[in-house]
C-alpha cells in the first residue's frame, strides 16, 4: 500500500506543514495572552488569491482554541450581524450552558474552559438582543475563566459596509470595557482599501495590517522536505530547491507542486521525490494554476481589462514588470486612457504596482495562462 500524499492543494485547507507564517502565528498567540490592550487583537490580513489568507485564519482560530477562546465566524453578506446575533452567539452560549439548556440551572465543562453555570429566569422578559448585548453576554461568561471571543471574517472586501460598521462598533465597545475579544479579517488588498474609504470603518482602518507576501525560498525548501517526510518519503534538498523555484513562494502552488511531484514519484514506484520528478510536473503545475486559479479570476473580467492583461503578458518576460507607457503604445492609446481599467484590475487583485509607472501580474504563471488561451485573447 502506497503512502498517502501529505500535500493539500485545496483552497482554505490547512497544509500539513505551514511555511513562512510562524512569526505571525506567534505574535497572535502573544496578543491573546497579553490582554485587551494588545494591538494584535485587531488584525487585517491582505494578500492575493491563494496567498494563504484563509489558512492563516484557520491557524489563528486553532491558536485561540488552544487558549480556551471561542471563535465566531462572520460571513460577508447582508445577514452577517443577524446571523451572529440570532445563530452563532446563541449556539456558543448554549455550548457554555450545556445540552440541557431548557433547565433553569445547567452546567458543563468544555475544552479549555472551566465549568460554566447559567441561571435563567423564565418570568423575565428580555429586551431585543443586539450584537453588543449578545457579545457582552458571551464575553461575561468567558471572562470568569480567563478566555475570550475571536471573531474571524474572510473575504472582507465583499462585506456590506453597514454590517461591517455594526460589527466594528460592537467589538470596539467591548474592547473599551476591557473584555477579551479579538477581530481578525482577511481579504484582497485593493478591495479592502476601497472598502475602508467608507465612513464607519474607522476602527477597522486602525487594525494592525498584515500583507502576506510570498514565502521565502529557505522556508519553502524546508516545507517541501518536511511535508514529504511527514508522508513517509524523502525529498533531497536539490529537488526541494527546484520545487521552491517552480512554485515561486506562492502557498497554493507550493502545495500543488508538492502534490504533483509526490504523485509522479508514486507512478515511478519511488521512495523519494527526485529532481527529475519535480521537473516533470512543471507544465502540469502551470496548467493546473490556469484552471484552478487564473481562469476563475478572469471569468467576469471585461474585454477592456483583458486587453491590458494580454498586453502585459506579451510585453513581459518571466513575470517581469512592464511600463504603462509600453502597454499604451501596444494598445495604440494614450497612457491616461488606461486609468479606469488599471484601477479595476488592481481592485480584482490581478495586477500590482511594483514601482511608479509599472505593472506586473500578482499571481505566478498568469502570463503563461494568457498566452496559451487564444480563445479568450482580445485583438491588440
């Protein structure tokens, strides 16, 4: 029976070995242990698709649970606050009160938290709950046992501004009264920047900003070697170095490269992953990146923006940066005619500005995907 592939090229699924994020995770753990005044209790994580934002949120949730904290997941839709008030928080309170919640006195011990007792008065008519009152109720229970509430919000750029304002106000209110509560939100850089221009997002704007960058080559090499070992095989440093080069420090492509190289070694009945096997899957890595990352990203991009992307692809070499002047010349327009489409592409997280007057792709292998997809190619 062959060993199980330890690499996990699935969006939002935590990898076997988390690479390059140890310092962030440690800072967050310290922030929870520090107390309500810690700046690491309000975090804003940004990064391109597949850069590991959701995975990092998962790791933060696990870290909070290890300290006895309860996690509430907020979802960026028009019912975000309602779901928290009427579903997520009541469920958390019910966990604290125990399974026999209808009894007037109920008590249960849950992992990381001491025994909690809740007493209810059946004759008392409670006022209509709000997010602040619900969070205060939950935080008061947890405060007795030295734990708190972590609220996580993924895809922040899609959040309703009014809903976000209510959430931020509630968290800020509890922080002012020294309750143990933390908020960690994640999203695409430009989308977040646009969202934070609205009134009512002041508290979120003041959150500690974390921009996820590609994993360093040494950390990437270590991840390939360690993850392969976890699965019961070996990957020599030379092969791991090539895998790091192919995946370009992009967390999703790192898992993809490792998974495909592992599969190739399985087909070859090999107990180790060789440099040749890693090299053999490079084209498949690029193809899968196109199918699973680039094609969905381009699905709703209009022709005017696609034209700019194709111009960058034609002018760039090895994902290099291209001047906006050269792009305009190729498209036979003036540079200022690109401003609106450029702004939209930045908001979509498809391009970035490495320095003034230049653009390049945010995601690895976007160039190859565009040049190899004639069915979508606009006329330039």
